[in-house]
C-alpha cells in the first residue's frame, strides 16, 4: 500500500533566508489590490527569533484567520499587508499580534484541526474584510456538481522545480473543488486541484499555509490552505474547512 505524507505548507525560517532568483501560489498571478485583507504573517519564538512565515486573512480590524500549524507554539507574530514584501528578512514594521491555536489541534494530526488566529495589537481599518462561509457551504457546492471554482491567495513559493522561486508577493490562482472531504483527512478538509494546467491555473505551496481559499469572485472563505502531498507542490492540495460550526464558534469568540 502506498504511504502518503501530508506536508504543512508553511515556510521555515531557514528557507526564508535564501537568496533566490525571481521567477506563493504556483502558476498564479500577482494579486495586486484584489484581496487587500490577505496578508503575510511572520511568527516568532519566545526568544524573539523569527521561525517561519504563513499567510492569513483579516476578518475584522483585529482578527487574522490562519492555519493552526502556523500558530502552534509561536509566542508572537507580525502581520503585513503589503502586496510585495521588501528584501531584508526578517522585516521591520508590521503589526504585532498574539497567536492562538484551535484547542483541538494536535501537531501529529494537524490536518484534523488546522485553525489558528492572530489577534492584532492595533486595529486595521479596511473597506472590506474576509468573511467565513456559512456552515456546510462546501458540502452544498460539491452536491451541486459541475466545475466549482475557488480562488487561492497567499505569499508562498511560486515554484520549487525546475526553478526555486520565492518572490514573497501576494499571488492568487484559480483552483477547482475536487472533493468535499479528503481521503486522508476526512471531513475536516476538502481537496482542491493544484497546478492543473490552463483550465484551472493555480495551486498551493510552502508559505501559503493559512492563506484563504475563497469562493471565486467573492470574499467568502471556505477553507484555509493546509497541506500538499509532496515536496514539489504538485498534484492536489488540502484546505482545512472553516465552514464547520465548532471552528466558527471558536474563531468568533475573538471578535
């Protein structure tokens, strides 16, 4: 029997320090101002050392929704809304915040409870924020059949092979809902197409963890990017579903 390994799609601090050629979301396009409420998160340990980065979405002036494997064991975080980050990691500025991890989270089975939030120390006033999808939205979309398109947004790697590319720019891509559950992660996550070619051009990669997956053309979040199946970011990806009642009750408790 073939053994699959789910790989969380955060970017470790070691990877952040590499100088790479400019070549996020694989096969996507720069997001520009399309999703100004999606930002980059840098997490720090108790010593104040930057350890990894992820993506996240403001759903209120102070609450950023991201993945649990991003917030897990982090002591603090900084949030940035620039569509393209400058050189010189770790970055200065940003908005400081406190990370919280979903109480059901277990790092050994992260994909079954992969939710986290960062509560910012300063309010961010925007004309629009991300919105959590109503409970059961993914099931309803899957039952409708046809090509249910989604938009993935994040600051992760644009590619690994044949060329490593990490622009640290907010990218977006179009993916397709494949299953409302995952054979590996059950009903906790849904499966989406990754790098499927011209018809649905996009996919998740390292650094996109916690980034939103929207219903196409909306600010409605159905999941946070959670894992890929291999180190090349090829094939399908998995998103932790935020259209679950218990998850929403926990997230809304921070508002």
